[in-house]
C-alpha cells in the first residue's frame, strides 16, 4: 500500500478496526482520516517506516475489492470539508485546561516544560494531546469524530480528567 501510494499522490487512508480480531475481515469504524506521507525510510529488512500528516477525515460508503493485499473503500469527504479551513483557536478556559493537564501529567509522572506548553497555541496543544495521549481505541475514535475543535477540546479535557483521577485513585489504593 505504501509503495502504491508513493507512486501516485502519497495519500493513505487510515481507519481503526472496531474489533481486535485483526485480519482482513475486521469490522472497521465508519470514519477515518487521509494522511499524506511526509517522510519515509526503508529499513534493512525492506520495511518502510513512514510519517503521515493528517489531511482530511472521511466517511466510508462501501468496500471495494482488495488490491495488492490491502483493503479499499469508496469514501465521502463531504461531512468533513470544514477540515480544509484554517484552524481557528478553540474558545476554551486555558487556565482550567492547563490545570487538568497538569493534574494528568502529574498523576502519570510525565515531566514537561511548562514554558513550552504556555507558549503553544491551544489548537496545536489540543490536537497533539489527542494524538499522543494513551487513550483507548474507542476514545481515539471519538476524538477523531469530534465535529470541531471546541468539541475536541472539551472531549480531551474530559478524558484527561478521567485518566488523571483514575490513575490517582489506583495509586492511592496501592499504598
């Protein structure tokens, strides 16, 4: 799939499986994201390590016949055309957001440079956390399907707060 993408437009669609059974018959979530390959490296054993930059979310319509061993879908971009617009800063209570983030990072003993966080735009911080935090598969899908940046921010704040509180509770019960 990667080699085929590199021969054409360098785009790949990514969709999470709903079930953990893996394989070619996995049931997939209906919403995925197209990403452009922004860098790649070939390993000595012939694998390709890639970095994708998210472009636009899509909704699957129906599955097409597989090609070269990978699944393909007819997709609909229209529900997510707003993704192509410039990102607007979400309207958030930054102090509350940072307090929740501080609690989460402290509960998980993750060191950070707070000056860097303070100097990062809210939109970049929220989208980075949505991608990099160890949320469950279902939580990641909910983040992907958030209709706008304000809703994404609210969801990230909720997930961070729940994860921080559950981690604090489980570590207290071990003492």
